[in-house]
C-alpha cells in the first residue's frame, strides 16, 4: 500500500517530526495553570532571565508553538 498522501495531509505534517517522548504528530493543548521547575537552580536561572513556562497567563507550550 504505497499511496501518495494528498496536499492537505502533507501540509499538516510538513516540517515537524513526531514528539520523541510521545510519538504525537500534533502539538498537544496544554491546559496547565502552573508549571514545575525541576530544581532550585532552574528557579534561580528563571529569575535571572532564562526562559521557562511558569504560569499559563504568561504563555505555555501551546501558545509558544503558535507564535513560532
């Protein structure tokens, strides 16, 4: 079965590889209100300006993907 996918299917999946941990092709909708830091050092780095998702009103992975 080697049929060629249509333009719509190819357009949806163009330029994106499956997520390495889940295998998902599409960006999930993150509905979290808050995001955890993995360490205290991560908190310190964020306070010094390193990017990190910390509160949904300030952005989340879904919004970030749409901005790109």
